[in-house]
């Protein structure tokens, strides 16, 4: 994964807390940027696992479009197999359970040129997620 030189947003809070993102006055990175905000000590997430996470998603410099913290319910899905956006597959495989991650996901690894209009995501929007990795299960 290329080293990111663009500043990334700063996320408030700790694992389990709904974060608040503060964005730098710079453009979003053009490539996937993955930052470990706090490293867990659980097992490694492998491609093909079912991963359980809490997440907060916001358009770079824009508004929050979805989060699981307000619902007080984590979500589970297969990781590393194309079931979710590419930035999640690439950024979460190989991380440890208990980690809090920051992902900056360019459009080509997010929802692409079509975006996701029902969520207010345009085709050129970079997405920023804070993801708390709650668990992983081998399939």
C-alpha cells in the first residue's frame, strides 16, 4: 500500500465511541489511506472471514452519511471477497480485532462514478470511515 503523504482527518474518541471527524484544509488523498488509530490485540482479520464492526462514514469535508453507533448495533459481513466496497476489503483485511481504523477511500474504491445518491454520496466523493473491529469469524 503506498505511503500516504496527505494529511488525514483527526477522529475524536476511543474504540466504541461515536467519533467526530475534523478535516484538514487539504484535498483528499487520491489513493486509499489506512491509519490505525488504536491497535487491538485480537486475532487478525483474514480474507473470507465474517467481520463484525461499528463504523462512522462521512464524505471528505462534508456530512456524515451513515453510522452504526446511533443504532447501537454492530454489523457483520464477509470481508475481502467483494461483498463490500473495495476500500473496506483492502483496508480491513490484515488488521487486528479490537483496532480502531481510519480509512480514506477514493471514489474508485468506494461507490464509483455512480456514487450512492440515496445516501448523498456523489461519484467524485472521497469517503472517510472510522471502523472499530469488534470481531472476526472464519467461514
